[in-house]
């Protein structure tokens, strides 16, 4: 290493220490977080120096027990430290990166800074920095509350959309991108990676894609998969086989854009059906779209998004086919629509909207003759 490289390395070590202290001071704001991402991913050497501080901090405890331990021996030990407490990210760095160089003893202030923070904090920072754990194959969970929706960009560039009352766990490795849909509904815009399939496990189904856009809706014992763009392969069971995504597998079903499959109790249908894409993904625009659907199904959809819920007791009304497009978060408009239908009576009771058969209500109020 020449003098210029040596000075550059020292400067990077100082920057790593400064970030170390900044994290110790408290949560980063949005501007600092962006700057830290840019700095950390600018060069493999930045990561090496950050890890070196972590390993060094782990070694400083030995100096307390043995005052005769030299600084140089501590630094060398820190470089060799493979303790499970230090997250080893160097396997994912560029092949051309130089091996770590010995930290210089001419920067005593950052040695003190390193001693301020525990190794657990360093690990947590690194996990957070790299895609919130996804690049390290650590799970990351996303969820929405009742009535809430959310959108996140994942570490591979894919985009996750979550509908109301939904939750997923994301785990990325060097051979697979795995998402577990624990409940609710999600739409995935998958970044193309031929060598690393994107798999969604939902109940008794597993859907594999390479680069596509598809919606997965889990409810009860059924999971509905709708493909908006590209193609996916759907398997029964929560885990796809090692050959997932390969054509010709008799235990799978290929689903193309504009098609839909419902896996019920782990059983695949004989073939996919044509999908109403407008209705399937209307939730992305905060809408509910329905075409000749039973009223009870439509009411259940409204109940997913709102604290004001619809209640329909009459069997004939529950089966009444209705069509329309409504704001998912405007139950009052849907109630007004129902009230305009012949023979339908709508009553608002606090957080409950009761829908009844007007004719049956009138008959029940008539005096009975004997």
C-alpha cells in the first residue's frame, strides 16, 4: 500500500468511527440515514472498516483483564476475530476488494469511540442498513392494521403492496427470495432475477415467479392468486420443490397474465380461469369493484376496510347479485346505493349498518289474525 492509499484507508477508518458514534447517539433522521446508506455501499473497504471497529470493540475487553496486552496485538486479533457476534458480510463484497489492512494506532480518539458501543448495537445497525436484514437472510416483517395499506421497496428492487389487515415476512438468500404471507392480501412487482426465484408461501399454496406482477389473497382455507403481468407457477403446499418454476411439473399449475387460480385446502384446480383484473387489484386505488357478486361478499369486502360494518341477515338479500365500483373507505355511499334498491331497507345503528328485507319487515309488523 502506498502513502496515498494508506492515508485514504485512515480517512475511511475515521469516517467509520464517526458513523459508529452517530448511531450510538440515537436514531438517525431521514437525511442521515440516506447518507449512511450511500457511504456504506460506496466501497467494500467502508464495510471492512465498520466491521473492524465492531471486532475491535469486542477485543477491548481483553485489555481490561490483561493490561500488558499490546495495542498492536489487539488490533491484529480484531482482524482475525470470527466470533458469531460479528456479522460477516465480506463474502458478499466485490471479488476485487483488497483484504482488510491493519488499523492504524495513530487515531486514538476512534478507539475510545468504539468502546462506547456494544457489539450487539453494531450488528443491529448493519442488519438495518442492508435492506433491513434482507441482504443478510434475516427475516423482516411488514404489516398493516385494519383499514391501513402500505407500499415498500425490497432490497432486490421488488415492490411490495399490502392491503388492509395483512402481514408478511420477507427473507432473502443467495439462492431464493422468500415471502410468507401470514394473512391478508399482497401484490408483488417482482424484479427479474433468473438465478434467484421469488416465492410466496401462503397457507396451503406456494407461488414462484422470476419477474412478474401478481396478487395473492389469503382468506380462510383458500388462497387466490391473480397474475397481472408475466407468469407464475403455483404449487400445493407451503413449500415449492427444488425444481420450482420449471415447466412440465405435474404437481404444479402455470398461470399467465390475466389468469387466476384459487387453491383451496391445499388442492389445485384443474386449470386457471380468466381473471377480472380491474376487480382483483382495485384495492390499489382504494376501491372495491364488483360485477354480479352476491351482496354478502361485497359487504364483507367493505367490512375489511372500515370500522363501520354491514350486517345482512336475510338469506335472499345475502344472495342478491350487485355490480358497481365504490370507494373502499366510504361505506356511506354503499349504504346509500343499497337503500336505493327495491325492497331493501338500510338502518344505521352506531358503528353498524343493518341491511334488511323491507317487505319482510313490513309483514312482521302487520297484526296477526287468528
